[in-house]
């Protein structure tokens, strides 16, 4: 019997489609670029619109409405509370990938962001991980700096009593030199070095970078000084040109126009432009530092002679984050008052532990172009993300893959490679959901020409944003005030930027997709509610 493969699954948090060098970016990502060019670059890979829904789909192979994250725990509407699939944590209706792999003899290791449950009984060690060091909530200060909290602390940055947990023990004190990406790299390396060498491993490395607050070591930020002084539109055009040069998008692609409430670059004062450019410099530094930590793990596996027997997958959990937090109806004014009190967001201090910034919709759309919009939206900018696979056993290594695929395919693919069968509808005496994704093994091995055929239907819903896709046709519904509050129809084979609405000219096609939408709602238990973006 041949040796069973190891698995290394790496997730970036809010990384844009063209942020990596191998995907058209200017940020220094040599380690991921090497994996990408040696492996397979997926250019039509899709996630959920935000982080925790995606992570639930990755680890179960099914839809997040089934897995317990029908809405993010932070944004469950009263109409959704208590409904199946809206628990706000990874529920018992699913069996998690590490649970199945551990049962099959794999050593299961994790270091990174969890976001699938805030208590010890919902933490990674309770869902199949033998060793784990994790950030439990969706975001935190990357340096562990937490100012005092009171009744006026905005919910979006309010922590839990303890943010980090190792195995089943909460971490009361972080080291003085803590930085999230370094800590996650350190811990995974520790677990790999301490592991049982006789067993194959499944290692999960989900970073919280480059999620806001944008923070990075000063010496890395300095690498980008002045790089973004021309503004986001210049960067957007540079990225689009590089995407075309690399063959990642068509030469004649039409990019969706930028949609943003904040001022254009030319309308900003010199000081405002300097601060905005510094936030982008810090973002780039976060991505570079994440890549450096990935390189440390990959180098260790290479030195141990394990790399070529390890299936390495890297992906972002959603599109680039373009939200204007200061304009968010629920907490905008409160947030700014709080930051003025406890943080120093002066130009010289941006990126440090006691700064708290985000980069907004224009920089985000430089990274999601040619797609429409960004994180939280069911348009392509929110759900089409960079992904790559390196595994020398695959026939398609070194290729750019344009086949449609989703994050739900990862669990079936890994189980297939590991020779582990999903239990179906029952596991350990309880009913569980079967995966909705499909294994990539046949396609990546060159045995089949498609991952999903033209009859495959995939649905999305979050915050009232909706989409349904069959083949290259996709219907999108964006509620007011962020959208037209009506269904739109696009042919992604000709219009990847979702610019030319076909709803009026092809009503029969739209009606067919809407029938699939209603079926998706029935199968997954979607409960629609008012969008949190509404004023």
C-alpha cells in the first residue's frame, strides 16, 4: 500500500483576488508564488461572501446554512434566532473533516482563526483537532493589544473574555512579542515537529491576516513606502494589466466600474492621501508577513522530505474587505468615538498595535477587479477568490484552471485523496448532512475535463444578498440600499464583471434560475431577514 498523503490547508482572511504575485499583484509573496506556479491556479473558485460561513463550508463540504452559520454569529437577525442552521457555531448536523480524518488515523493539527464557536466545548479540539491553538472570534488586534471595554465598546471590536485557546485551555496571557501570523506559524511548526511521525497529518493554518485592524511589523511596512502614492485607481489598472499578461483573465475583459461612497483620490487632501496610502502599505506588509510564515512551514516540510507527499491548498475565505466601517449604520459614530479615545491613528503610528484602521472600498476593488464589489456581497467580487493547489501527483500541475469550483469541494477532495469515505447521513449515532461539493481528484488527475458540469447549480445567501448559478448563468439579488432590490441576470462567460444585466432580455432564463433558487432555499433552510446594511 502506498503512503497516504499529508494535507496542509492554508486560509487567508479577506485577501483580494490579485493580491499575490502569482495572481497579478505587486506584494512580495515568493513562497505562495512558488506553490502557485508549480501547482494549479484556480481562477473560478468560489467561497461564501464572508469568513465564518466559508470556514464552515470548507470543513464540512456542505452549505453554511446547514452547518450552523446561516448568518454570522455577530449578525443573526431576531427572525433567524433559534432556527436550524442559525446556531452561530459549527453544529451537530455536520461531521467535520478533522473528525473523519482523525478517526481514519490522521494526526490533526491547527493553528489560526476558528470563528466557528466561542466556548471551549465548541473550539477546534472538540471538532477533531488533536492539537490546536486558535483565535476564537472573527477578528482581534494582531498584537494582542486590547484597550478597556465597557458598555460603550462597539460590538464589532468587542472581544470575548478570552480570545485564544490552546487545545482545551484558554490562553490568559499572550507573550510580549505576539503577532498573530508569526504566532500561528510558530505553533503549527511546533505541532509538526512534535507529531507522531508514523501517522500522516492534516494541518490547518487559517490566518487572521490581512483582516482589519491593519497591523504589521514596521520593518515590513517600510518595504512599501511610497508604492501606493498614486492611489487605488492606478493600482487597479496595474493589477488588471498584469492579470491579462499572466493569462488569468481574458485580454478583452470588461471590469466592473468602481462603486464607493468615499471620495476619489483626487478629491482627498495631501494628508488624507498619505494616510490612505499608509493603510495600503500596512495591508501589503500583512500579506508579505503571512507569506513569510507560510514559507517557514513549507521549508520545514521540504527539509523533512514530506513536501512532495503533502497536498497543499491555499485560498482566501472571501473577497477583499471593502466596507467603510465608519459608515456602517449600526455602529459608525460609536466606533469613531471609541477609536479616538483608545487608539492612535496618526500617520506615523498606522500599523502599530495601538492603531486601528481599514482600507475601504477603493483599495478593495483594486484587488477584486475585474469582478463587481467585494466581501459581503454575492457578486463575484465577494465570492470569487484566489486559490491554488500543489501536489506533484496531479497531471494538471503547472496549469491555470478556469473550471468553476467551490469551497465545498475541499472536504470531498481531501477525503478522496486520503481514501476515507464520508459516512453519509449518519455518524456516531447521529444524523449528519452529506457534502454538497464534489471531489477534484478526477479533474486534477486529468481523468475528466470538468469539475462541475453545466447542469450544476450553486446558491449563495448572506445578509439578504442572494445569488444562484447554473453553468455560466448567474442571477444576483442585492437588497436596498446596497443594490437595486431586484433580481439581475449575467452570463459570466461573456461578462465576468457582472455589468450587462440580461434579466429583461432573457426572462425565461432568469425564471429557470429562480426555480433553482427556491429549491436551494428549501434544501438549505435559508431564512431571509432585513439586511444589516439597511439604515
